């Protein structure tokens, strides 16, 4: 088994590496299929560390094609896995990425909360064994800087920009040039220093082209477009949209197509190209309808799947109930009795002070064999069904504290919680009276009589079924020996009751 797990883990790790290569080549659709398979295998194999990493990559892919809600679902699944299986080394990764999702929703305060959690854990060194931990730390600083900037908390933003730059330099980290420069440009623009921004414009646009596989690529593109719009830098703005459009075509998703259309609409309106703007409005409507159709199809598919699962669960429960039910009488069978007895034994400490005892009863139809031989099996079956109905009706007075079972042949079993022996006597006497009444009303060939043997005890959790059954069977023997059509109750001395109770005609 160990060799099998190692083999499967190796395959999942290889799938993760291949997924990352596909992401690097912007083949998100292929990457999604591959990582979905790896996610399923790792969960099935209970390789929770790999499962969490797969969920992170899945969220990365969804985020890269503008599917923020699906990305959040993946990140939350990964976070739950980390919390349930104590994978603290991966927690900062998910806190960072969940914060990025909130950034995409423009819920900056919530994003800040998760970014801070990530930074605190990273400062504590929980991820120091991770090979990419330096990237995580740098990314956490950049995220904090951008979110503080969005909240117009300029000093805090610049503080984290400086931290990120210093950390990047110290650990010789490649990448992150664009988000750092964008953060600095936005900061200087907000602080009234346009000269710095204009001097950095070419560098900013060039670094954007080298940074188009980041998790936050879509978010940062939108932020860059907003920034260029504020600056009225129409040339770089148009160039950025065209670059993003190329990326969107590679991914072939309606969501990204909508984003591109919205960016062009914004651009055309700002540049007073109203003819093109109105054409884009029509295209946007068509795309919105397509997206709605896709969403509805997805919802329908999800509903179908849930209904299929519900039907399967109902079928399973129906089959389980059938396996525990006596086909002739409709009451529980012997298998269910054994199962319930174990449950009774395990719930000793849950017995209420009102009903601290358990009664186990064996009810046997008197002279059933001779009636069955004399009047036929159809008549015998009717007797069994009638007795089962009476027993069920009588025990219903106990509420949910008891059940009746067909043990086999003409033997039935009662298993119930009881307050005292007197309550059990009332039940046994009620059975006699009900059967006598029904025998007359339904005109049975001979009166329906039963012998009842009960074992009344306070459980301690150590009782064995065979021992309890034997005690009740002995009580049944006593009433059979003394004339039938009655009941005998055997109790233990510590039940605060007389040792034996017998009633018969």
C-alpha cells in the first residue's frame, strides 16, 4: 500500500509541474483539465498536502481567466484542507490568494484582513521550508501595498512598497518589477508628483508585457487601465487593452471577452468614439446573454447532479430500509434488532432519569403452528400481520422510546426504554386487551392470544444480546408453562422492583 501511495503522489507531483508549464505558456484550458484530475486523485488518495496545492493551482487558473467566484471556491477548499489537516506551511499561500479574490471584488478591507494574516504567518516562519517562500513574502508585501493604496492609505502603501523592494533585492528575486513599479507610480500620482510617473511610463508598459502570467494579472490589468485613464494616457491605455485582448483570445472564455469589451467601451467613451462605443454596447449585450446562458446551463447541470445524488441517496436508504424490514408484516426485522440493541447498549449514559430502564420482550403467538396447519398459510400470514399491527399500535404510546421487530416465525421482539415495571405491565395488559377486541371484530377462526416474556433491567453497557435474549426467553417459558395468554416480567434486584411479575388468564 505504501508503494502505491508513493507512486500516486509522484504522478500528482508530475501533474502539478506540467500544469505550471502549461500556465507559463498561457494554456489555461489544458492546465485546468490536468489539475482537476490531479485534485481528484490526491483527495481520493488522502494526500492532503498535494490536494491543497492542486486547489491553489486551480484557483490560480480560474483567477487568470477572470472566474473570480470559482477561484474563491478553490482557494477556500484548499484553506479548509490546510486547517483540517494542520498544513500551516500552506496557510499564507491561501490567505494571500483569498485576499486577491476580495481585491477583485473591490472589498479592500476584507482583502487587507487576509493579506495581514498571510504576512503575520510568514513573519513567524511557518513556511520557511517551502522552496518558494521568498516569492510568497514579496507577494504579500506587494498585496498589502496595493490594497492600502486602494484605500488611499498612502503612507502605509509606500511602507510596504519599500519593504517589498528591499526584500526582492536581498533575496535576488526575479519578477515583480511591474506590480512594484505600478504601485510606486500610483503612489506618486496620488501624492501630486506626475513627473515621476511620466518618466516611468515606458518602463511601466514594458514591464507589463513581461508579467502576464501572474495570479493577479487580470486584476492588475484593470488597475493599470484605470490608472492610465486617470492620467489620460490614451496611447499606453490602448496598447494595454490590445495586449489584454490577445491574452483573452488565447483563453477563449466569455468572461474575459466581456472584460475586454468593457475596457474598449470605457476607452471609446473617454476618447469620444461614440460610433464604436455603441457597437461595443451591442456586442456586450450579446456576450452577456451568452454568459447568462452558460451560467444557467452550469446551474442546470449542477441541479441535475444534485438531484442524481439525491436519488441515489434515496435509493440507498430505501434499499437499506428494505434490508432491515420484514417483508410480510412491514415492521423491523432481526437484523435491525441486533443493530438497535448495540445502539441501546452504547447509549447507557443518555438514558433519561424519567426512563432509566430498558425492557426486552419476546412475544409469541399461542398455538400458531396448529392454526397455520388447520386454516392454511394465508390465514397464518393474516394472524402475523394483525399481531404486528397491534404490537406497533401499543408501543406507539411509548413515543420514540421503543420499537417492535419480527424475530422469526411467530416470534416478535420489543426493545424499549421504560420508567418502571408498572409501565411495562400496562403495555403487556394493553396488548392482551387489544388482541381480544380485534379477534372479535375481525372474526378470526379462533381468538388471537400471545404469550409475553420480558426482561426488565438497568443497562450498564456490558450486556450481551444472547444473555438478554435468554433472560426474556426464560420469562416467556414461565408464562407458556403456566397457561399462556399472559405475560411474565423478570427483573434484577437493583431495579427497585419485585423480582417477578406474572399475569395470565
